[in-house]
C-alpha cells in the first residue's frame, strides 16, 4: 500500500459556507472593476466534453455593463442575460485537438454562444485581478441549448428529477488522487527511490500543495493536511461534503482541478490526473453519496464514468466490491471513475439510469466491450446526447486501433 499525503475535510458548523467564499454579485463586480480596481477581467467558461474548462476572457467592466443592459431591456427571463459568441467549438475536436468525423445526425456549428450563469460568478484568486463565471452553451444557428454540453445536461437532469427525487437531501463528497511531476524532466532524470520503486519529489512540492490548499480554501473548498510523506509523487485531496447541490459539487471539482493545474505550472510542476500514472499506479476518484438509493447497475454505462482507454483499463482487475460499496443505509462509496472524469456526465448518468436489480455490475474487459455496453443503453438516453457521445467514444476506439497492433493489444492491453 503506497503511503500518500492525504488532504481531508475541515469541519465547519454551517454547511452553507462551502463554495460560497469569493462569490460575487453583479454590483460587487462593478465596484471591484471600477472603484477598487481589484478585478479587471472575467472568464466566461464552460466544461467541454472532457471536463476541461474553456471559454472567453472579457473586460470586467464591459461584462457587467452588458449584463446590466440586458436586464433592463429584457421582456422575458430568457432575454435577461446577454450571450457572448465563442468563435470556436471544442465539441468538434478530440482531446488532442484533432477534428472528429461525425455522421449527419450530429450537427455542430463552428462557433457557439455562451450565456453566463450569474449564480456562479466568483473571484479567481489564483489569477491576478480575475473573476470567473460558468456559462450555459447554446448553438449559434438554432439558438437552442446544446443538450450534450456536460453542464447543460447536468442542469437539465436535475430539473427533471427534482420532482421525483428529493435531491436537496443528497450529500456528496469527492476524494481524488493525482500525481506531481517536475516539468522539463524525463522520469529517468528525476530522483528515484529504488527501495520503494517510486519517484521522489524535489524540493518545492510542499509549496505547490500549500498554494493549492490556499486557493481552494479561498473559493470555499477547505482542505487540510492530515498525513505527510516525502517518498512518492502521488497525493490525494478530499473536498468538503456538499448537501443538496450536485451541480455545485461538479463546479467545485472542475474549478478546483483547473486551479490546481495552473498553480502547479507556476511552480514548474505538472499536476496529472491521468487514470494510470507513469509508474502504472491507478489514480482514482471516489464519490461518497448519502441520502439516496443507488443500485450498482446504474453504473453499467461505464463510458460516462471511464471515458477513455486507460480509464477502462484501470478497472480490468477490480472487483465489484472495490468499485461500489454500501457503507450504511443510503450511504455509498463509488470508485468507478478516474480523476480525469467529466463529473457532470457521470452524475447525470447515475441519476437518470433506471436500476436493474436482476443484474450485477459487469466490468468490461476492454474499451470495445465498454462501447458495446454503451450501445445497449441507447433507448435510455436522449437521442442527441447519445448520438454525440457514441461517436465521440467510437473515435477514441478508432484512434486506439490506428496506433496499436493486435500484437500489442493482446500482450499489453
């Protein structure tokens, strides 16, 4: 068992404190951008299909004026917020930026519209004089929400289920592991502890984690060091438990990862959340859920939880008991995802999938088998969502087939 640096939840009396620090109203943003001059830019962002935050960087005063102008001129709630055109559509490309060939049933414009969700407007303390706001994503040609955009999908799922499930009582908490690597050095050039068989971090790693802890704390994600080791380069963060707002939990996780990645680079470190690290050790994301009934069969659509080749590969030797544990009445520990998961997609699927109590959770032997399982759930998904992700996952399989021979697949994968 590898020794790890564990960051665990701090205890606070008020659960409302979580993810509330640094939040901004429109008036606060105007004051900070004009009077105080402490914020001069707003990042209007959204998670793409891989969970990466992308979007526009706007002048803060311009952003506030545009929002205020639309609120005064609007005749309906839909028109009360401005849209900002993003002249790039990341949904057309794979994780390396290579264009994906889609069939005719998936139509994608070259640009999209972003409509800010003002409830998520907050300071971005790891960047100088910047704020961030999550955005809903619209098709620029039809002016309709893009259903397969992950955050749009999560919001729609919650809206649909709030009448049938008491989601306000659901408590969620995330633990995820990650790896630190010194930038600009190959693994062979980094110090190696032959007795442990692991890489030893150079001086400076403590500053990286301290800065991550401070920045996450400043946006309401408190973490605290509990155990320390100087031996290996794999670490674990526990995020604070959230009650009743699964969308905020997703925002918290993805914004936190974004902050950590940036902070790592400023210290010349790469913070990697790959499913399998360079030492072939798996990185996990463990989701603790309380307050709702969950059957392991709702995890069967595995590609929403493990969307790439290595995500599935790390599950190959797992037992069902390692992936899904019932800790008590309506209390579960789910470890099917890796830290590179798109949590919006994973939770949306978990909430919407109907359990099959007659079937046990089946772990696919490879990605091709996982893709076949995904196709079995076609009728349970919105056609637009299914068509997009089915072709995205097929693209992943095709890329794998193009780069690996059958000999390599049979002996390595």
